């Protein structure tokens, strides 16, 4: 029997027959290296990866320079998710045979799966230098650049991948996401709309379309497509987190329904790990220095910094050792500044979940804090492994994570308010009261008098991101503007022409003239802050109110009219007003919202007085540093409970 007959069977696609023949040859001649090699190929093509690995290893033991055996062994290992070992085998094969473009592309794909994105770009570049028509290499390069935050480079590479791989609709779905990141939202939406119509079962098409729709304010449509994607594969955790984030923006999703969906996610993600929780190497001394870890994708030029920086500065280093785990691919000057405020800093974007969980355990973290929730670059799948004995979530997300592995959540609100929300959280709530936990830019533009005094025309405004400008919000704004017919509305953070046109069309359909609307693009921080000089009163969004924008506006002397009630995402605005004693800017319901807005436009003296005193009031509150003190008290309190063996429970630290 000739081993080359095995090769012929493989070429014809008769893999079972090829494997049977190879095994017959090896029964008579166990040293036949060709038979071992073709057995490995047949088993690999039959997706019998363990058997393939064994056969390729036998080949290599007899032919140590067999480059193809190394390469296909690497592929088998990659499919078994033994990626580190696969990387070694790819290196061996490429050292022996460096001139095969698709081998470099395969090595690049493995590096990408290992989250070694820079290596993936380099390896893909080697493939492209050999053969510029290697579509798989362009694809890996584009995906890796996207993960690294180089969206312009990602577009260029993914466009080439789409040219070389015209039948790969998932490539075009990824390209559309990159288009949106570089401000080509109209192209992204058109491309994805065509994809989901042509191929409704393409999960990447449905999920990416939903993601772009949400960014541009099409909340209900986004939720519909996220649900289609999850129907196609309910185990896609990245789709789950995006879907849950979308739910927090919907006026049609009740608190109970949203809570139920978050809990569904929690059950899925925790199922493989729940029985493995425990085994922490933490000294249960209730009064010792605590090791507190913070995990976030936003330790950069992002609104999170206005909240977390003053807290880190206020945590006494003799009492708390801070470990920062940054999951964002790109760090910047803000990251460098934050790095100087912690005991240990590690960029963990390239670490998979097991590696990050292992790192946290080896750091012997006592309390692990999630600062992302279901937002970009979150690592909730690590928290599901419970690498620290106590875990809590805070700041980054206005709803429950759905994870029972996360014990607590901080809420900067009074205890009574927190008790009302408690049924909608898997975490036990810790009421921090009205503590100030926000510090704006070091240099702020001067506060100016309300523009109505000079213009003679009242100006309402909104600087919230477009996803918050829901249909309910637009209807509410239209009611205000129709009752104040001389007022204008200034809307900022408009990312593209289509999104702006959608808002204008909706308002004009409800009777608001186009000449009363002014749309502004997203601008830098200094220009954004100066824009407050053009606004008399900000109108909050529903059901997802402003957070950082509300705080910035207060420092610029501008209050926000906010609707009370609903979930945490709705009450962020009213809670901030209440904390400062600005209850006159809190509306009990939509009718009260309209009444208060109309009254503000007709009687401007209260706004004039408030504008001249608000920043000084905030400066006095910020000097009290109550926020970091209460966080320190909370961390110590939950640690003492854990050391005593007590289960997590509601805590009131609001006094």
C-alpha cells in the first residue's frame, strides 16, 4: 500500500477512507512518516483534532524538519484552544518554510485569538508582503487594528479583505462597524441594512447593525436586531452585553423586564464557574491594609476619570493598596495621570479571561471593583469566575450586571431611594448618600450670564449622546417648545447628518419649526464647555438621563430639568439636582416637566441668580471630600462583614 494513495483520497475529499488506509499502512509499518502525516491531515479535516495532533506529533518525531506537519499541528492545537502551544508550532513551521503567505495569515489569526493584536498585525503584514491578494491576512490585520483603536487603518485593511473575500458577508459586517467609528455612519447603516435583508441569519450582520443603530439613536430598532442575533446564538456574550446596554435606553422596557434579561445573562455566564468559586489567598484580618482592584475599559480620556480620580486620591495609601486593570487597547495622557495614583497598573486588554483572573488571584486582591458594567471593553466574564472574595460594581453602568458573583453596588443616593431600587439589582446596594464624587476639568471657562438676557430669546439645550435622545424625549421636548413658541433648542453631540436629520424630522412633525433648532457636531472639551454660555436651561433625556453632562453643566452654572422616577439611569439627573438642593429642577412627571420648562422660560430671574452662585456652591461641596471618605468606609465595612462570615447585605452609609 502506497502512502501517496492517502494523499489522493484527501484531495478527493474522502477523508474517512484516507484515515482508514493510513491506519492500515501504519499497522504494517509503524515508522511510515508519510502515513502518519496523511492520517493527521485526514483527522484534521474530519475535525478530530486530538487524533490529528497525535498523528502530526508522530510525523515530526520521524521528520523533525517537516514544515507542513508543524503547521497543521498548530491549526489542530488552535482549534482545541491551546493557542500558546499553537503559536510555538506556527513559529517552527514558518522558520522552516517562510514563503507561504497563508501560513503567515493562519499564524496571525492565532495571535489575534490570543489577543496579541500587535503580533497579529505584524504576522498579517508578512503574509501580505508575500501575496497582497491574501484576503484572510487583510481580514486579520483589519480586525486587529480595530481592536487596537486604529479605526482608519482598520477601514483600509477591511476594505481590501472585502475585495479579496467577496463571499464573506461577515467581513462586510465588520467593515461597516469600522466605517461608523470613522464618522461614516450613513455608509455603515446602509451596508448593514443591505446585509441583514440579504442574509437575516448572519449573526455578525444583525449584531453590528444593532450596535450602529443604537449609537445613532434608533433604540427600539437596535433592540429588535439584538434579539434576532441572540435568537441565532444565545451564547454570544458580547452580543448579550450590547443588548442589555440597549435595554437601559428604552422607554418600552419595564424595570422588571430589564432585570429579568440581565439575570438571564448572569445565569449563562456564571454557569461554568459557580462551582469553582473560592480558594482565595486573602488574610481575613478585618483591620489590615486592603488590596482593592479596579477593572475598567475607561481608564483614559473618558468621563469615568471625573469620578474615579478624586476617589483614588482620597483613599489613604496606608489603608488601601490600589490595583488598576485597564482593559482598553489604547492608553493616553489621562491614563498616565491615573497610573500615578495607584500602587499597581496593568494593561490587561491582551489577556484572556483565564489569564486575567489568574493575575488578579496572584495579586491577592481582596475587593475587586467593576467600573464598566455592560459597556465597551468590560470584563464581566472575568468577574463571573470570582477571582476575589468580594466583588462590586460602580459608576460605569446604570443597572444591575445580573451577576450573583458581584456582591455589592455603590449608589451615590439616599438610603430610601436605594431601597426602592434594590429589587432590580442582583447586587446588594450600598447607599453613599449625596456625597460629591465628581471633579471637572482643572481649568474651566468663566461662567457667563444666561444668554436670554442678551438675545431676548430663551434657549433650551441638550448635550447628551444621541442614543439617549429617545422618541419619548423628542415628544417631551416638542411639548415644551410648542408651549414656548419663541424659544429655540440647541442640540450638541450630533455625530452625523443622518442622525441630526432624524431628530429634526421628528420635532418638525410634532410642530416645531426647523428655524428654532440648532444642531452642533461633537467638539473638544474646551469648546463643549464654552457652548454652555449659549444655553439658558438644559432639558434632560428620558428614560436615560444625563450623568457627566449634567455635572459639567452645573459647573458652568446651568441646571438641568430632569424627570424623577424610573430606574437608576433615569434618576441620575434628578438625583444630582436633589443632592445640591435644586429640587425646583426636578419634575414629578411629564406634565410637571413641561410646566417647569415653560415657567423657566417666562421667569428668568431664578436662573440669573443660580448661574452666578452655582459654581461657588459646587466648589465648597467638592472641598468636603465626602465622596472618597464614604467609599473608604464602605470598602472597610464590607470587608469586615466578609471576615466575620456574614453574607452581603444592604448598607446605609449616607449619613
